[in-house]
């Protein structure tokens, strides 16, 4: 069975005042997108795991622990971790944690939470 991990920043920890984020984004909209992502992965018959992390060392530890729990076909990194320029260091830590913890997994990027399954499908050949 195909297994996908969606890693993103905990919605309530996002700095929505950051001008690099889409206007009108808020924690509720992000959570609604995450819910759609989960449903979309389930509809495809995949096991979809979520790992919403804090933007600090505890988040990287949480991600590393999650990666140790299962073998993933693809890990999708959400925009909240990679779009804001001030998050570059965190984004690099996430990529390197994935590289160490799931070297066999493809890495994909969504454009918004709702298209997480489509991002994974590009790399696991399921679209």
C-alpha cells in the first residue's frame, strides 16, 4: 500500500502577518485544506500520515520520530515551511531530516494543503 507523509507547520504557529504568505490565509483555512488532503489521500487508497510541526527544534524531533515509524513512498512538504523567507533554516532542517529518515522516499511540494495528494501522485506515479 502506498504511504504518504504530509509535513507542515502547525496552523496555529504560522505568522499570518508575513507578507510572503497568501492574503487571507488563517489557521482555519489551513486546517480545512489539511482535512481535504487527508480525505483525498484516503480516497486514493493510500495511507496518509500527518506531521504538523512547531517551527523549532521540537518540530524537527517530532518529524524525525514520525519518519522512524514507517516507510514512506513520498513526503510532501507544505508551503508554510518553505514559502516564508524567514523559514529558510527550518525548511532546510526539514529537508535534511527527511533525507536522513526516509532516503527512499520521493519529496514533493504542494501549492496549498488541498493539493497534497496531487503533489505526491506526481512522484509515486499514481496520477
